[in-house]
C-alpha cells in the first residue's frame, strides 16, 4: 500500500497505491480490523485510565492509578514470570519442533501430506478436551504414573500434575504445531543445492546448519516464535487446569479483573502493558530479520 | 466473588442462547437470569406447562458477572438469583423491586431460620432459593486423625494433599474465622493481620478449584478439600469414605435468593415463578438434582432419609455467618491473594 515507490514514469502495477477497486477489495479486511482490533484496543486504552465504581462499573474520570498498580512489584513479578514461562515454552517448541519440521519437509511428497495431517489432527478436537486428557494422563492415579510404576522407573505415584512442570508440558503441547508449521514451510522451500554447495566448499554438517540452513529457515523460526511466545504469555486455561491455579500468569490476573474482581479499568491497564510487550517482541524479531 | 460449583457444563448456556433468540415479547414470558446448573430444566418446563408462561433462561457463573450485566444494561431480566451479599448490594443501590407477598402464598413453606436475615430484613426484596455452607470434605481412608477446623486442615502434615476453592474472599474468611474475627471484618488492617497465616496455609495447598473441587478428591489427587456443601453432599453420596465437616472456628453460609430487578417488565410472571418453585414437590426436584440445604420445610418432608442424613446438605448446627457486601476492599483481597500465590 506504500505510495513511496511511485516514480514519474509510473511504478509497476503491484506497487501502485490501491485504486478504487483495490480499496473495495480491501474493505472487508479493513472493516474487520477496525471492528475487532482497532476499536476494542481504543476502548481498552480509554478504560485503562478510568476508575472503578463501587459496583464495578467503569467511571469515566482520569487516573494513572491502574498503571501504578500494574507496575507494582507483585504484578510485575507475575508478568516477568509469565514471560519466563513463555520463553521456556518457545525454547522447547523450537528444540522439539525444528527437527520434526525439517524431517517432514524432506520426506517423500506422499508421506509429507500424511505427516502434516498428523500435526493438524489435534485441532479437530476441542482444546479444553485435550487439556483434560493431559490431566488424566498425568494425574497420580493416571496412565503415565501406572506405566512408570509398573516399569519400576519410579516408586511413588507421579506428582507432576498441578506443578509448573505440568504447565510447561501443557503449553509446549498446545503451541508445538504453531512452531512446526511455519518452520516446515520455510524448510520446504530450501533448495537442496545450497546445502550441497556448502558441503562442496568444505563446510561440515554443523557449520552448514548454522551458516546456511538456519539463516535460510529463519523466517519460519521467527514466525513460529511470534505465534508461540506471545499467546503463551497470555494463556490462562492451562495454568488453571494443569497448574491447579497455583501459579498465576498474567492471563489469569487479567481474566480475574474482567470477571470475579469486577475491575475492568485495572484489567485494561494490564492488557495495555501486555500489548506493549507484544509490539516490542515483534519489533525485535523484525529487526533481526532485516539484519539477516 | 463466590463462584458456584454449578458451572461445569455449557448445556444450559446453549439452551439459554437458543431461547434468547426470540426477542418478540409475548404477553406471557419470563426472562430468567440464574446460576448455571442450579435450576433443573424439568422445573422450568413444568412451570411453562402449568402457567403457559414461556421462560427465557440465561445463565451466569458468578454474582459479579450477573451484577456487571445488570448494571451495564446488557439484558432485561425479570428474575435473578443473587447470593446474600449481592442481594444486599443491589437492594442498597435501589435496583430491586419489592416482592408482593400476596402473589407468593407458598412463602409460608420456608423455614424461618433463613428468613429475615441482615442482608434483607423482612425479606422485602428476596426469597431464599437454596442454602449452603463452605466446609471441609475429608477422605477418611487417607486422613485418619480427626479434622475439626482450619488449623487441623492446613496442618503441615497434609502438605500437597489439599484442594481449596479458588476464591480470595472465601480464603480470607477462613483466616479471619481462625483468628476469632467475624468473616466480614475485612479492612486493610485485618488483612495485614491474617496475611502471614494465609501465606503459611497456601504453601500446603496442591490445587485451587472453585468449579469442581470434588473431582480432585474423587480421583485421589488430594485427600481433603474446602468445598461448597453441594459438592460435599455429592462426595458423601458417591462414597461413604467421604465426610463433610463444618469448621469449628466458623464457616460461611450462603443464601442464594430469588429477586426481581427494578423495572422488570414481567413482575407478575416472576412472582408466579417464585411461588411455583416454593411448591414442595417442585422444590424436592431441585434438592434431588442439587443437594444443597433446602430451606423449604414442606419439601424436606418429601426427601428420603438418606438425603436428610447427608451431613453436607443438612449439617449439625455450627457457627455460621453470611457474607456482607464489602465494596472496594475487594481489590485489597485480590492484591493479597495474587501476591501470596505468586510466592508459591
């Protein structure tokens, strides 16, 4: 949509500013973005500077107090902890997801579509149901515990459920496909001949990976990071169900403000802080990408 | 802040959504806004069959959500089902209609024990629906020593074997009772006083769950829990190894009531519904499905001996107190519980 590239002699078709037809075609998207992204965000921004009435209604008088409270150590700590959990989740997703994506991308074409189907299959079942399934797997009297005990690998019943470990397992499980799919799509496009060229020029396997393969698949990795890291910070269902609501993440705190605590302005302020982190992560990734 | 045990499935929500699609006001209809999983569908169907009044049933899962929608003008309701402190808050704000007792003759069936409470003296605005307590459910096969109150329950012996409601106000009320204070004595000072006690308690909790605390007890993940009495009653029904105990230091009793919001368009229909629900045979159906304490003495006569002997539904006398509306102090409770949880 940039108009900068228009020159006196006229730019190429693709670079021109959209004409009437272009805008008409864009209209549904623009309206959708306005109605469901721009306007709600503006409402959130306005609410975040309002006060809470005694009934929990939003009172329109200006205050900084919600932000002061959001930056209080007890909430900052939760935010940092959420970022840490999300970072761990992202790291595990890359470590587990990259080889899987690479393998699928290099597999025989017919096998490839079947493998991709396997990655997508879980989406056909409700996310909450799958989380409950993990609860039955991990609980003390569950399948995994019984198997490990009968194999004499552990003596006590498994006590993973309702711990931070369970939360990380749940998060990695939930977001893994969002890491595999973008890496797959960039790995699939990678030309085999550049790997051969690298090897012909004397680079070893490790050097080829870090100097050739990784930079060329970086767009996939960075898309995956964005798709995993950002939503993982805000997740609240998994912390409630698999973490036993013991370890609050920022998503739980925000959800509580809009529900039980009836404090929409404070929830809005937390949401805006969260949004700023989104933007920062995105900008950071874009910068790395443009350097690469 | 009370979240009910009755919010598990979305089935009533779907039904409500389907019913709510008809915006055309027929002369005979009732817009009911109630807790999810708290009014049996057969009772609603029975009411429509008897009176010809169509019921549009919408549900909520916390008093706070209900108040938010009522205040925000999200819908026009004829009948709501707030708990005691929510009745108080709404009545004080002038948001409830006075119920015309002449239209509710079955009011006489109610036990005086649950009437004329401080939250609504003389029951001008509210009629009790179901009553319950918050108490301790014990798996007696795993916990051999007697547990009488919060001090025993939160003992370090049981570290990692406990489930409690995920509800800040409830947790604070237990600590206040343990300190010998009223469970409504919530100020910045009293919260500071109970903070170390709550911190030491929460370290021993394995799981916080308001929606269905009984599940973790049933599948053996924990051995004791502080639960809603309706959940406790189901545990006792399911397996005799479970016992329900009212903490000796004092416990929260909630009275969920039926109220008519100010400006309701179908006030007569709402009063007819209240009267219908107070019929002994109808009230019995509610008890069968949701085994809380039935305040309807005529209905209790129809219950089986087993139902009446269930110590969670009908506990022996204890030190009970209802919640009062606390207003803005609730954000201090939030801060406190959030901070203590993030230290776990």
